[in-house]
């Protein structure tokens, strides 16, 4: 009986080993079903590179030049002269002491001084030279009025001559501001000019003899 039991056990052990081997051959050594090969990723269409913000223009619309201009394309000394003359006519017997481009080139803000030294401020439409509204009187004391009179008397170079001299220093430039001021004891004309590369330049000239004092 003892011999039979040993042989039977060995037979069952062999059978179990065969079954286990068959199972491993079927399922692999990981003990479970192998997942199917992963599918290759779908091709992705290339995205066009952008270099900056994109704008949309209507058909036939010109590109933005980035440089403000007066209505009708009027720029330069001629438009400045037209605006200055309109302001001087609106305040008789006055002298121009400041003119500045405002609202992206649509207006000129002009300051003139009357014979008694009173300062008046006006808005003039660029391109047309039309004065908008009425002149506004600046609230100033006697000292301010005396300063205005002194500077106007010392300025032998008028605003138009000053504008021409300043633009001659920056060929192709456009004056955006011109004002009569004091500097180191002298009365001077100071001008801001936008050159052809859209860079702001600063020019200062002696209002007495027209000599260039600063040019940068």
C-alpha cells in the first residue's frame, strides 16, 4: 500500500507540472493576458507660427503707418503755421508762445499772449485751421503776466522762424510741440520733433539769435 501511494503521488505531481507549464505558455510569465500592442499616435498637423498680434483690415484699407497725421494728410510747418495764424487772429494783438499737437494729431493746442501779458489757450483743428470754441483765459497773477511780456520782447525769432530752423535740423521730421521758455537766463524755443524713423528728437534754439543750443 505504501508503494502504490508513492507512485500515485508522483503521477499526480507530473500531471500538475504539465498543466502548469501549459498555463504559463498560454498566459506568459506575467500571470495574466498580455495587452494588445498600442496603436501608433495619429499624425498631428503642423501649426503655423505667428510673429505677433494679427489684425484684420477691410478690403482696400491701407496699412496703419503708426504716425498721426492731420485730416487730409496735412503735416509739417504749413499746418503748424495755419493753426498758429488762426489762434493769433482769434486773439488780436497777441503773440504765440506755445503750440502742441493733441488727440493723435487731430488738434493743435495753442497758447498766445495778449499785449498785457494775459495768456489765452485755444484748440485749433488740424488741417483746416478752424478754431474750436472760444479762447480760454488762464488765471495768472501779475508776475506771470510780466514774465510772458518779457519773453515775448526778448524773442527776436518768431514761432515760424523757430519751426523752420528746428525742422532743418531734422530733415523729414514733424514738429509735435514748440514752446517759448526760459533756460539758463535765456529765452529759448524748445521743439519736439518726430523724425522719419518715428523717434522723438529735442531741439532748443536761442530765441534771440536763432543759434542751436541743444540738438538730440
